[in-house]
């Protein structure tokens, strides 16, 4: 009996520690109330307790994590901590390089013994701050779709309803963060892959402005891909951005260092900001409960004195152009693989790669021209409006075994994610923040977008919604 009570008590305590915010962990480390070892152990306990159910972790480095946590603990004891967040445990997506770790991209084609030769820029920034990278998180094969399953780990379900999808392609990171398997997750986003799972799992997710967070090696989806955080609060995301939003010469579009403090003004009032609310980008169908919750949440901006207008930006033609980019990327990377390798792959990815053979060079050039034209239109839009608000997704989480809301759909990420993939196309910063739950208990997200390099304004606006709808975590 006493052993059962002891284990139960430890699990409760571990979950409480594992879901502390970054500021709470930093304060606890500074006062010696907790140590990095305690925080890392708590995250590992959550993995041990729940990963067999949710398949969120693709690679776990438990001994290495504990070694780094002990080193961080010693730095705090000596007053030599690398940063206020030295020793905070976190995860990164399977596609993100961690030196000496396998990078399998969720694919059986990748040799598990082929170890990364160096840290990705984002991993290097985390290590410089002393953060403890404990695991890599599950993704669909090569990140090709907006759900998370692969032939190695299986399906990663939604922690709010295990029969539903967690979203993707950074689904493992979202589930891990929701369940305390790390203080936050680093994801990548080529068509919504941070924002989709964050929305489905009731978390905050930020796709930064293109190259604000440096990426390397280059993504197979080219300049559509971005790197950013999935967190349990807007404040945590701002703090993580202070660490990871640094230049790196390995990024294709290396940006100069701007030394922007995303946290300093995260609670600064928006004042009379001009905010455009587009309920459906003019033409897309949105589930009624999603539409109602988003419309209600948007009123929070008017309540604080912002100038709120219902209007749609002119983005005509973006969907077909994005689709061509996505298909061509799949074709270029996978269509010409030998048949024995294709047999090991996700059939949906193989089918999409083959389907893309019809796209010719002229069509691709025209799609790229459309991309530039729409980006310019949105740049002009953001000279008139400070922010744009849309639903994050037109739907809530659907059955976990499906690649899309309709079992008969082709499953491509853009077929049911028009609100997210648009801003991969244009590179503008876009975030999802929870704005309530449906009657069936599934989270709904609201998306906030601003002009290039106004990631700080997106975070400030997200705080307005978060103050009205504090993030709630699931329990298993």
C-alpha cells in the first residue's frame, strides 16, 4: 500500500514539476527549490509514464540528458549558469540535427546509425543557453503531411482524445509539450506543421518570420520551411525566441543580428492597433463551432481598444501555387527512388510524388511568380493593418488514422490547412493561440499574423487572447 502511494505521489509531483513555466523553473533553480536534475527527471518520468500510449518520442537520450542536467546543476551552485534557463529540459523534432544523434525524419529509409555530424543552429543556441535537449520527437515521414504517424513509431494521437489526430508534422513535439515531456518543443513548419499540432493539442505555436530562426540543413521543402517553438504559454515562446532567434551563416538566407528582446514587451498593450479579422480568407468553409469560438475570441481585441475590422486580404491564387511548390518538392526528393525503397515509405507520400510528375517547369515558374505577387500584396496589407487574425484551422482534430478530415481526401497538407500554409508561402510570422474548446472537448486555435519581422507584435497580440483563454493542459 505504501509503495503504491509513494509511486502515485511521485507521479503527481513529477507532473507538477514537468509542467512548470520557464520563469517558474528559472526562479526555482535560482532559489535552489528545484534543480535542473529535478526538472529533467520529471520530464523523463512523463516520457516513461505516457510515451507508450502517445508515441511522441522518436529518440531518447536519457543518460546524456541526466549528465547535462547535473552539469547545469553544478553551474547554478557555483553561480556560473549559462543563462537564466540553464538546465531547462526540452525536445527537438526528429528532423533537427543534434550532434551524435540519429536523424531519421520518421523514415525507414534513414539509417539509424547515421549520426548527425553537428548541431543545427537552433540546437546550438539551446546548448549555449545551457538547455538540456532530452529527446527527438515523432514526425510523419519527411514531414510531408499535417498528421503524425510513421512506420517506425506508429500513430501519435491527441492527448485530449486518443482517438483523434495530434496534427503534424511536429505532432510529437506538441504532444510531448502538452504532457510535460519537456518545457517546450522545437518544431519545423512548412505548411502549418508547428501551428496545426499546437492548435489540435491546445498549445501556443509560433512560425517565425522566414530565417529569423536559422535553419540547417536545408529542408527538402525549400523556403517554405521555418523553425520555431511549441510552448505551454506565450511568455515561454517569447523567452525561447530570445534564445533561438540568432543569425547563423549556415542558413540559406542568413539575417543580421538584430538583438530583439521578444519577452521585454510581450505584455505591452496593443493600444489602438488596427486589426483585420478574416473569418475564412473570403472563401474557405469553416466548421460552425470553430467559426463561433474564433469570432467570440476576436472581440477581446476590441475590448482593449484596438480598431477591429472584418476584411479579407487579396490572396487569390495562392492555394494552387502553394500546391505546385509542395508537389514539386515531393517529386524532386522522392519520385525517382528505387521501387524497393518506395515500398518502405508512406504510400501517401509516394502517391503525391508520382502525381507531381505532371508539373512542368513553366507551371513551377508561374507558381513562384504568384508567390512573389501575393507576398507583395500582403506586405501592402500590413502597411494598412498591424495584424491579421484568422482561424488557425477550419476543423478540429479528426480520427487519428486519417491523413485529413475526409477519409477520401488526398491528405496533402494544403487541402485542409489554407489558413496556415499561406504564410509559409509569404514568410510572414504567424502563431496559433488557444481560444476555447468545442462541446466535445477538443481545442480550437486562433491564428495571428503580422508583417515581416513583427514576431514581437504577434506575441503581444497572442497574450491578449491568452489572458482571456488561459492554456489548459490535458491529463492522461
